[in-house]
């Protein structure tokens, strides 16, 4: 198991290095004047000259990338600004803040939003899918299938505004969306994010209901499940020891991808509910032409997806020991 994880971690580091290199070259090689874009919309001639010096525009592109990459491990000095301590993902000349510090300020909200929504859509989605598989062909199965079809066709920006209008403005049963750190006030943390959790989970719940049902129906028809039944094992034992374990693999895989994407920035959800997470930070960076910030957010989002895939590989190896030999 340890060797399996080491191989996956080393492979993930190589992937992150490639992603960072490709992203850096796209952001700083394609524009005619990357210094002008990195300087932001409000850029004076003096600030533009300072940005050119700090980015090392006169250096070859590989040298610029090496300076950026080394800043992650040892920090980096910026003329007229000072030292950016490691891990330094660059400096935003638009808002005069280190990129890493700004991302760390926004990351807790995005993680809170992702984990809370995951709690809802995993329990409701998988639970409903299990019931639909057990009651295959009956009314409950048809109801769950209809719900998953309707839910998967909905859009967050539509459901979000409808939910805010009725649940917050008209009925007042939920608090307006906001973010309070969990360590400061757990109750306010839950009440402020409950509506985004519910809306975000509606979309994902439908997908997990459909996926869980299809996987369990397929597993329940396998030969080894029928053999276990023929040997006299109880229906509950056959369901959880054999069918459920066999169906978990694809569900875990999709869950890892979904979590990596959400932590990388739930752009639409954060925009609908005016939450200042990584998603809105990425949008604002695009609108303000803030290249250093956009590069940092892209690398962090890619890192979240890679880490989520490593966790999925580890869980997959626990579920199916044959994977460790791959």
C-alpha cells in the first residue's frame, strides 16, 4: 500500500509541474505585453516599469518560470515591494497583496462550501440510489429515477435565485448566505452556508442517485452475488458485503473529481450567493487582468484536483486490493 501511494504522489508531483509550466507559458508567453496585463487596469508608467523589472520580462521564458517556481520553495524578492515568503505564488500588483496569502484567505470558505454540500449530496444521493436499487421496478424506484432526471437538468443559477427568493425573502426560514469561520461561531457558519449547501447538493444528489442505482442493479445481477445468495447468506449481508462494495468504485472516483472541482472553485455557486471564495477570486482576476493572481488560482485548483485523485486512488486500493498491483 505504501509503495502504491508513493508512486501516485510522485506521479502527481510530475503532473503539477507540467500543469504549472504549461499555465505559466500560456499566461506570460501568449500576451504581447504580459507586464501590462499583470499590472492591472489601473497602471501608471512607474508601476508598469516596476512590474517589468519584477517579472523579469527581459529574461528568457524558461528563466522567468524558474524564478516563479523557485519562489514557491524559497520565496522571492520584488523590487520596491519587499520579500515574498515561501510559498510564494507571485505578487498581485493589482491589489498589492501576495497571491498565496489572498488565496489562503478565500480557501476556507470554498472548502466549507464543498464539504457541507458533499455531506448532503452523498447521504441523500447514495441513500436514495440504494433504496431505488432494492425496490427496482416499483414506485419508489420510479420516483427516484424521475427525481434524478429532473435534478440533473436544473442549473445552480436558476435554483439558487428561486431558493433565495422563497426561503429567504418571502418565508424567512433560512438566513441570507454569508460566511463566518467555523472557529468563531459554528452556528453562524452553518446558518450562513445552509442555503448554498442545499442548492448545490440538489444538482449533485441527482447524479449520485442515478449512479448508485445503476451500479447496484448491475452488481446485484452478477454471478458472485447470486452465488452468495444460494449459499444461504442473508439479503442484508449480500447487499453490503458484496454488491455495495463492488458498486463503490465508480462512485468514489466521481466523488473525488467532484470534490477537486468544487474545492478548486465553485464559480457559479459563489457568484449566485455573493460568497467571496476561490471562484469569485478567479472571476475577478479575469476581469481585472490580474495574471499573477489568476495563475496562482489555476495552480491551486489543479492541485486540489490532483490531491483529490490521490485520495481516490488510496480509497480505491482499500476497496479493491488488486488496484495496488497496477
